C-alpha cells in the first residue's frame, strides 16, 4: 500500500515536471526558430543592401561614400563590424562596434559569425563592355549576443516556473517521500564514493533491505564490480597508449631531424658542385702559368731569350692571374656563404643579423638548385632591417620555401620567378615569399602546413617542409604564416614575426 502510494507520488511529480519541461522546450524551440529567422533575414537584407550600394563608391574610389554606407548598416545591434576590401586586399572602408557598443572606424580582428560577399560592377551591355567586373569584397560580422540573451532569459524563466511548481509539490508530499529519500540518499552517497575512488576502494551496499530498492542496490553492486574490471583493463590500455605515443613522438622527432639534415646535405652537394667550376678554372690557369714559366726558364738557361717570348709570357701571366683571382674570389664567396648558413643551421645560436645580407647568403648557397630548375630569385628587403634571433631557423625557413617552390610550383616550359620582400613596421617584420608558379588547389590549401601532407608522395616528398616552416614561425619566432593562392596567380606566403625573437630554447621544430 505504502509502496504504491510512494510510486504514485513520484510518478505524479515526474509527469508534472516532464509536461512542464516539454511545454518549455516547445516554447523555447518556437522562440529560437523565430529569432533565427529574424537573424537570417537581417543577414540577407544587410548583405543585399551592401552588394547593391558599395560597388559605386569602389568604382569611383570614394572611401567617404563607402564609409557612410557601412556606418548606416552597422546600426542594428546584431551587426558588429563591416570591412570593405578592394581588389588588392587592402582595406577600403571599415566600421565596427567596440566592447562598449561605441562605433569606431578603427579595425581589429573580430571573432564570430561573418559573411564575405564579392562586389561586382555591372556595366551596360550597350557599351560593348563586360559585365560583373570584380571590385573587391565586403565582410559583415554579426553577433548572436542578443539572440543568446533572449534564449537564456527564456530558459531561466521556464526553469524558474518548473522550480516553483515542483517546490510546491515537494513541500506538500515531504512526509510521504521520506521512505523514498532514505534509500536514495544511501545510493547517492555510494555513487559519490564510487566516483571518488574509481571503483577500487568504494564499499558495496548492504543487500538486506526488503523494499523495491533492494534490486536497485543489487544492480549497483554488480555495476561496481563490473566497473572495477573495466577500470583495470582501461589502465592497461592507457599504459600501452602512453608507450605508443612516446614512440610516435620519438619517430616524429627523428623524421624532422632527418629532413633537416637532408636539406643540409642537399645544400652541401649543390655548393660542392658549384665550387667545382671556379676551382677547375684555377687549376687549369695555374697549370698554364706553370708551363709558360718553365718554357721561359729554359729559354733563359739556353741564352735564347727574346723580347717576344718575354712579352708573350707577361701576357699569359696577366690573363691566367686574372682568371685565378676572379675564380678564387668566386669560390671563396661561395664557401663563405655556405659556411655561415651551414654553421647557423647546425648550431642554432642566437645572435643579431641583417636580414637582407642573410637572405642573399642563403639564396647564394641555393644557387645550384635554382640554376638546375631555371629559376630566379629577387630580394626586395631594406638593408637596415636587423633581427635578433636564430639565423639558422631563418635559413631553414627560406630554404624550405624555396625548395618547396622548385618542387611544386614551376613547370619546365616556363622560367620560375621568386620574389622575397620584407618590410618593418615598428617591432614587427612582415615578409612575403611569392612565386609565379601554378599555385595550390583549393582542396589542398588548407592542409599544406599539416605534417606528412604532400602531393609528391613516392617522388621524394616527405610532407615536412612546410610543417617545419609553420612551427618555426609560430613557436620559435612567435609570429604567424598565411598563404594566398588565387587561380593562375602563383602562391604567396606571408610571414609576420617580431624583430626580436622570444627568449626560448630552440629545438627541433
């Protein structure tokens, strides 16, 4: 009799709460759907108005008119910022709301929902000109704060209603529920003990109670025993996983070091091949000079020396000396560039260095590979940019980007062009590495910095070159790297980092 009464009371409370919760969820869903529709409508209307009104100011190069347009569109509370870019990706007009809801023309990165729409200029077909001329793009950043606040307030209101009704029911049936709360409290304490001890030291509940909870207690004890067995197997699996992860880290570090050493080995081979030519000329010239000297010495010993012989010897000595000097200087320059780059890459010492001079040294050491692939490098970097950091890591970055371009960007029928540019703005240095190659497909551009991703699998590609660059710029230099690859316009890597690298202990990137 008492068990049936308790069950009916509990069932009544559960049903009441469930019905209230169901209505609350339904009302919450309706409200959420309505707010989402309004939000989507606002997004569509805002984007439509901007795509109609902004092309004219972009076409007329009138930032003031564009600013007035975006200032009017940012008035709704859901709009956080509007950014208009021209065809070169430069900011044409912008407006955004600060944290205190003030509207400002300054632009900072905004996280959240944004829609980017290209802007076109339509020309009348009667003028025999093309339609849909691209002018730039507009990005509108929206905020869901108002929707979330409304939904949150509705949830709290519904929860408060359920809480009040349930509280009234609980107060009315407190006395009847005592017989239920006592075993429930015991079960609750046992569950907390089980969670604290992970099932190892938690004690089992006594199964002597003659009530409906006896079966529950029996099931709890059985679950606890099963949990102990599962936890034991899980610990074994965790130990095996930790060991496998340690082995994987060691393998990855070994692969990264191998990639670095392979790059340096390729550099050594290329420089050795390049030095062969001037050294060979020096040896040949020295041999010619030695033969001429021997002939002149014999002529003097025989007493048959003539002015023409002396003049011929002087002419030969002058020409061979010039060849020896010029080619010796060329070999010395190659050796010095290679020596500095190789030492930097192996020692990873921190020091000050001039960026342009160092880029020139690295490119000089890569000259054999560039010549073999019919590629040219142009460096546009102010001579006064001085960096404090790890020149070896910088050499690794330039080398990997260059070798990546030679391996993937250029086709045999077209000469490759690489342009390395740099500029300094305060403490921040911005570098650009651009090639005129075939670019990167959209399906691959999001994966190029992933470790072991390569489109040259089985053809010598390891998929670590750009991953090393990414890690050096982000972790060792404390900067960032992005990539742009518009169709038929090559690829451009943009590197930004402080002129003074963070004080870290450099290691394998």
